[in-house]
C-alpha cells in the first residue's frame, strides 16, 4: 500500500505519521482506507494537505493537530 516515496514515522506506541508527498487528498484518503482494511484495526485518522491546510510544515502540523483534536479528546497542546 505504500510507495518508495511515502514515509512512515512512528511517534509512540499509539501514533504513526504517514507522509504521502505529491499526492492529492482524495488519493491519500483512498490509501488510508486500504491500509485500515488490510491491517484490520479501527483507526482514527486525520489528513492535512498542502496547500489547502497549510503552506509550511508548521501550518500543516497545526492543521493536523486541530483535525485530530476535533476527532478525539484534545491530546496535543500547541
């Protein structure tokens, strides 16, 4: 499900960041659904996309934190 340009970055035992460079949001959402289906776990995911959600790495990270905090109890303070 991942290409050689995609990046998997474990954060801790409960969090993993997946980076899909130069990939449109719809394609990322499809990839995430395939991953969820293949590993058979109920995952909570968030997608932050350049440039819609931010034009810098910090803006993208902040957008992703907001998306995840809206889905979960706030877990990350900015």
